[in-house]
C-alpha cells in the first residue's frame, strides 16, 4: 500500500479471504501441508502466508506485501517470462531423480543441505546425485538456511566444491559469521548468497554493507512487497536471486512480478516451487524451465477442494486482524 492509500478494513478483508491448505509431495521446511490466506483485491488476487511460527510484527510485513500486490498496479515489467530453478528438499540421494522430474527444462537446481538430523555425507550424496542428473552443464546451488557455524561451513564447502557450485546460500546465521567464512573460502571462488540475513533483518542492507555476501536472495512477501524489495536491491548494489517462501501460485506470481521489474536478472529464480505441491490453487508449475509473468486467478474448484478446515480459517482470520492492527499502528492510522 502507498502511504496515501487508506488501509482496507478487517471486515472488507474477511469478506475477500479464502484460506487454503496445500499438501506437499515431500516434507519441506518441516511441513507436510502449506497453509495460506488468499485475498481478492481490487487489482487482483494476492497472498498472505507467513509461516505459523512467525510473530505478528514479522507477519505484518507479509500482509503489507499482500495489500501492495492486491490493491496496487504493478511496476512495468521488463521481461515476460522468468527462468526458474528446481528445488531439491533434503531427500535421500535415491529420490533426487524423481524430484527433478517435476521441474522439466530447469537447468539449475537448488539443493537443501544442513538439515537437522542429517550428516554432511548425506548432503554430499544428494548433491552428487543432482550433478549426475543435470550433467556437467547444469548449475547447482546449495542452501543451508544458516545451519552451520563457520568451521562446519568451511568444511562443508570443501566437501561440496567438487560439484562446481554456483553459490552457497546462507551457510551461517549471522553476518559476522558470513564475513569470516567469505574470507576463508575466497580462494575457492564460490560466492555466498544471503537470504535470512536480508529478509529477517531489521536492516536488510546491513549484510551488503558489511561485505558479508556476494549475492542477495530477495523474496517479495517477507520484505513487504515488490516496491520495497526493488528499493532494497537498488540500495544494496549486489546481484540478486528472486525466490519464494513456499508460496501458492498466487504468491509465486507476486515473485514473478518482482523478478520481471528488476533491471538485471542474471540468475535463475527460485519461483518454481509450485511443483512441490500435490496440487495448487492454479497451474503455475515450470514449463521448459520458465514461468510466465502476469497476474493469475485461482481455479474455483481448487479453492473449494483445498479449503482449510473451519478452525484453521478462524486462526488465519484472527491473525489477519492482529496484523492489520500492527500495520495501522506503524503508520499512525
């Protein structure tokens, strides 16, 4: 929402809200089902889907993104389709081929590593299997979600370096740790990308200012919307990858609009994650390694079929009301 735009009332949002629960094909981020609240705004459908464990202050930023996308016109796109990567959860190496088959035409794979309860050897075998499937020309990036300390990350980078990594995403949790690791592995020429250090930070530019990363991973919902994300990219001055937060097709279309508005887009985007769901609210899985840019509308039958139980709808509506109050207080409305 722009500063001059009045916030919609909770009653208005409640009338426009649909809460869905999407089953996942493979357990991802500890989830078997992804819930989201969808809203039909004046400009089109939008999504509010902060993860359940997030507090209201953090979740309110996701609501700001939803209101921006559903109530405002989009920035002028500079491209009509977006190249996307395959996403490989922390599955056994034997399951990698099945996962990649859901991402036809993708030349890049992002592989989850540093999963709690797994060993580095598991990560190595998973990445080895991805390299086997993609071949020598495929691009592989790994994402640790801040799961390693500096020593663990340095050891892991050495173990994975043979697979010609495009970059390693959020290997450590803190900016100071990223600075140390970047210095230690500089000679290996493996870039570090920051995700949580951008989207969960009070100052999303701090990681760039500290020289802690070579790339930034940008997500529309956690950063408060497309316009705020574009401002962060401009101020950071680093190459970026646009990614999703396990969004439904509606949220993915928001990410695609962000990617389409960037002046430069040198890396495949993490916006193909609809392929991780058994079914989605609209068709938005990658085709020939790409997704289209443009607003999409959910399928009415899918909304009915994927509707969350009544008690979960009430949980999300209560959260929506609280987050709307947080935004109102922030803006002094």
